[in-house]
C-alpha cells in the first residue's frame, strides 16, 4: 500500500521469490510502477485500504482464501516522519 511507490520499488530491488502487489489511490503511481503487479487506483484510503487491497488481489486471482500475505505500508511517505508498518494478513 503506497502513496508514491517508493517502498515497493525498494522491496523489488531484493528480487524476492514472491510477487509484489502494490495498491495506491494515486494514478501517477500506477502509471510509473514496474515491479510485479499493480492494482488500478483504489477509491478508499485510510484503514479500509488494506481491505480494499486484499479484495483487489482476490479479484485479480493473485491470492486465494487460506493464503497468508505480508502487507507493508508507509505512513507519511516523503516526509521526515515516515514510518513503515508490516502486518501478516490471513486471506478469508
């Protein structure tokens, strides 16, 4: 989940064996994103963003019920107070 795509680009440099699925509300991030997969811009932001991202990943058949995924998102990207958050989410 990203405002700028920065965190997803940083993770992709390590070439993980799993796919990277980036979700954003920003059109320009979708247009400039190159790693594995990027969703169309999502309508919701804030706390519902994880649920919207999971729904989009399920709709795109990237994840299935029973999978576990790692959700990484930044808060206040591009500021001096940037903070990264990581959560493990069970797909239901």
